[in-house]
């Protein structure tokens, strides 16, 4: 089979490494891929948002199966365009991808179908939003309605911070048209859990739970990033919590999307908060999380392509989806200064990796045979081991062997999970 993966980050590298294990695949193309992905797939210089270019390439090359991984092309309708050409795809169509593309849609969906989430208000004009904040409790969460590279959510500690967030979105257009509507919601407290799930629109199969670390600095301080590391499984996601999530959140969401005439097929990501009142949805994503995919997919023992095809063919209920009972840790090695200003073009060198470890490259390019940094999050080092502590120790041991100018990574990925696990 000829398989095409749309995207060019660490998540896509994890998907490609997973697919490479399938004996059914002859060749994998990455559009556009990156310098590190080039070791595992044929990279094609077509951007993830160039839908015409993606379609034309797929038709010309006779692609048998396509995986559309990032949020933007999904929200733009990449799956619809490929399916119109008879190409089988993994990923939701445009109508279903709105569950991530519009925060207003997803919040209204949860309210309509009684799916637990934070209380919220929607604003289409700035002044009413500012007036509302005069009486709202703080901290408050301010969200841009549309896609914003995972950075359109601001947790404001004070009223002034909340108002500044509203102004940055609605007046200064920090996130472009994505901030033309904002959602202001109550601040929930409790451990966060990420649960990726395979769903064919009828059946939902949750993957291993994980815990992301969004802040740039140790101790969950500093600016929000796309994610500085992950661990799996998440110790806060107990069997009891998992049962409640399936009954109160996962199945109701799949049914709600069916009811709305937007059946969801692909990977549906549930961002959850385990509050004193039980699990609540913080956000939905219409695709694999990044860097959650980098710890969850290495634990998948079933053939990834077989599972994806079962999703496409609506045969997930009769397909085994098996995960290892090991643990995994991903440490993201970033360029110093990320998520703000950072230097590019630094040569990356790697020592010999130990343990069951993989490197997923996110922001790097190949130039004259050398791997050079080209992004803020440069790569993720993922180690799998029998215990979470072993996985964390091995990931850090290997992260230290990867060097480039101004390389930076958090030193406390998984620390809270270890504390929770020892209680």
C-alpha cells in the first residue's frame, strides 16, 4: 500500500513510526514532513494547508490511504477533498472537525447534550465581554473561538489580565479571525488528563491516558507552549474515573455528533479536568494531541494501520485495539527562548540512545547532510519502560545526549504523576 501522512511535526513522526511497523505498507509519504521524518518516510514539499497540492499529489501517486493529522487541514476540509477522489482517509470531515475548530460550537454542544464542562459565556463584541469580567470570578479562562496553534487559551489570574486577554484577541487580533468571538469560562481546578480515542462514529475506544505539561518552565511556570512533555498512563485516570468518562462524556459526545448530523470518525481527543464534582471537558481536539501521540502510540501493540482502517470502514467494534501495560515518558527538547524568540539553524547532534527509546523530530531541517533546528519545539525523546519512574529516568538520560546551541528542556516532566502514583 501507498500511504500518505499530512503534516510535519513530532506528532506526525510518531504516527509514521507507528505505521512503519505495518507489513501492509510499501511506502509512506509525508507532506511536508521535516528533516527528521525524512529518515522514516519520503518527504514531499507540499504544505499541510495546500489542499489542492495534497489532492493532486494523492491522485497522481495513486495513494491508497491518507492520514490527515493536523487541525488546520482537517478544519479546512482536507478529508472531504480526498474522499471525493475516492481516497480512503483517517480523520474527521470538515463538518465533524468543527468540534475543535470552534470553541463556541463545542461548548454549546456540551450544554445542549448535558456533557459536563465549565460554565461559560460567549461574546461577539469586546465591550460586553469587558463588562462581564467586572463581576466574573477570577481566575478566569479566556478562549479564542477558532484555531490558534494550541495557544488561544489564556488563564487569567486577575480581572485586568482577563481584560487584557480579551483585548489582545478581539481588538489587537493576536490570533487573527480566530479571536473574533471569545469564550469566557469558569476556572476549574483538579488534575488534568488527556485521553485520545479511536472512534468510527459509533464505537469509541479510548487509548492510554496521558498527562501533558503545557508551561515552558519547571514547576508549571512561564508561558503556555504547545506542550513540553508527556507521561502515560496518567495516574489520576483511575478505573472509576474511566468508567464515568465513558458513560458521561465519551459516548454522549459521539452520540451528540451523530444527532447533529456530524458523525465523527478519526481520533477524538478529550482534554479533561478531574474536579471534585467529577470529570469535566476542558476541550476537544479533532486529532491526535502533540506531544500526547508521542507517548501513547509507542504503547500501541495492535497494527496502527489496521485500527485506522477499521475506523474508516466503521468496523472498530470488531477490531482488537491492544496497548502495552508499560509506561512512557516524552521529554520535549526545545530551542531556548521558545515560545517567544529563539535561534534557528543550529546543528543537532545525538549520542547513542539507551533503553526502549525513540526520538520524534518536530522542528528540524536537513541541510548538506546535517540536521539543523528550524522550530521552537525541536524534538521529543520518548522512552518506554515497565514503570513510570524508569520511563522518566531513561527519557532524561537520553535527552541529555541530544545537543544543539541553546537546547532547553524541563527537568520535571512526570514529577506530579510520580507523586500521585506513590499516594
